[in-house]
C-alpha cells in the first residue's frame, strides 16, 4: 500500500527539548520549505501500480524516502551510514519527518525503493521543481544556458581480459551453485585455474625478460578456452532446468535458467573478445564488466585518466545571468550507452528544454559541437557561442560567453565532489541514470535554497 506522507512528527518528548534543537539549521529549513510542496510526490503516485496503491503492506512514507535520499546525495553517505546518522541526529530526524518514537527505515528498504522508482520518477520530480521555480512570484528566469558532457564512472575495477575471464567463470559457478535439481549437470568453478595463469603472467611482466607479450597472449588464450568450457556447461544446465520445469517450483527453475543464460551470454562475449585479441583483430563495443554489462570504455584525452569506464551524460545548466560565479538549475541529463559524441546527445537535451518551456537567450558550448547541428536541435536563441569557432558577437560579448562557458567545467567538478556524480554505485545504465537523477535533484534544491536565502 502506497503511503505518501507519514504521521505526526512532534510528540510529548519534543516539548522538553531546547528551542535550538527543535529549530532546523538554515540550509535544512530552506530545503524543508521546498520539499513541503505536495506536488513533488505526484510522479511517485502516478508511477506506482494502480492495483497496489490501496492493498498490501504499507510502504515507507514517500516524503520520508525523498528527504532521506536528498540527505544521502548531499552528504555522500552510504545507505547504512545514512540510516545510522539520521537515527542519531535530532535535526535530521525532524527534516526527514521521522518522530523520536519512530524507527528510521532500514537501509535495505531504501535501496529497494531507489531501484523500484528508477530514474524516470526522479526526473519527473526534478521537472516539477524546475517548473515551480520558473513560474510564479520571484521566478527563476533562465536567460543563459551552458551545456557540456562528462563521464560518470561505473563501479568496476580496471578490466583486463584474463581478469574478466576469472570473473565470468566465478559468476557462472556461483549461479549454478544456487540451483537445486536432481541429476543436474555440474558447472565447475575454473577461477582458480585462471588465477594461476594470471599470477604467472604478472611474474613474467615483472621480470622484464622481453617475453611479456607472447606469454600474455598464450595465457590469455588458455583462460578464454576455460571460459568457453564453463559457458557450455552453464548452457547445458539451463537446458536441463527448462526440461524439468514442471509442477511445483517450475517458475523458480525457469528464472534460474534465464539467469544462467544471461550470464553465459556475457561470458561468451568475454571468450569472443579474447579470441579476437589473440588473433589481433579489432574489438568493438567491448564488454568491461560481468556485473555491469552496460559500462563501456570511454576515452576523453585526460592526463589523469586516459580511459574511463562508465557512461556519458550531458548536463545543461540554466542561469539567470552570465556573471562570474553564476549558479543555475540543471535539467534532467541526457545519456546513452557507449561513448556518444556531444552532438549525439544534444537532441535529447533540446527536447528537455522544450518540455520545460525554457528558452534561454544565450547558449554557450564547447568546441565539440557544430554550428549546423546546434541550429537544428536547440530552440531559437538570440546568440550561440561555440568555443574555438567564429561567432557573430562582438569581442567583448565573446569573452563574456567564453568565461561563462568555462563555468560548466567547474560545475561538473562541483557535482562530482559534492553530490557523488564521480562514480555511480548502482549497476547498469538504468542505475547510472538513477544515480545522476538524484544528484541533479539535490543540487537543484540546494540552488533554490541558496537563492531564497
């Protein structure tokens, strides 16, 4: 059963507290006023299954959940730390609308709700926040926009072919170990055999004997052959489960078969990549993680990290002016699996601006955009500045817009350091979009709170 709001927050115990404890700090008080709008929970109610709204066990109040996630993104805490800190803080309890006599929701409950709601619901909440801010009295007037793309890293370690082979065999054996079926084919765990080859390869490379590359190709090829054997065994087990899926427990066997086939497909991709590498062929659309199949290698030319692994998102910040230190609102980010170019994501950003009825007069972009594509995709602005390209404005105007455009680089760094946008802790492209949506929502709320103060 869906619950949008909870019960009474204050109790008799609050009467004995000092005034300083009962009053929220200035930043939390401003956020509390913004989150008090009942329209923010409209997207949650619309996304919830209509048949489950009035039946079943009551959920956590959605107003409590949204406030907990805002605190999480602002603080950078994990789920367990979030629950512990909110339980121990009177101010955070009052901000999250949790009475002293109530228990803070378990961290598993918060995690499951994050996955269940997903990115689309959080994006809709962000759109409600932007719409309310850009209408009414003292409305936010979006006069200028700056757009840039960045990489949100996936929660994976640096991939190697032989390391992926070990992960693939381990994942297949682990999934097969959960199957309970008579006369089921066995899936061996060959990760130890691959681990021995990995350690031998490390010793060969450390010795600097000049035989590193031939040895690496040979050992990696042997690891790929072991992965192929595990894939054949996993598919044989999945076929056995499908044949035995009758009567009681049939759905459980079918789910286990689907899971095995999904992992076998990923492991088969790893084996194919190893064959291509040994043969000296070019590998396209490379798989870099068994746990996160949507992560891709992305090269942005950075000295700190020449190759990053994750997905690309495009951020559009709309400001009221182009002065130094301008802080604006960010619309829901555009994203794709792989390594798209910046013009590829611009149409989605333009659709988002049009959906929110935002018409900035000036748009500042970096040199990765092209004038023809920008003119086709974006709403009709008065002036478009693209770094490194000739512009129709005066020299003074171009310098002003160039300084304004550079600010998006600092904004991206700010989002990564302050709101956790450096690395997504949720798996898959859907998880990266969800993580990004919560970070943008928390940032926009903070921006409006600062502006109101």
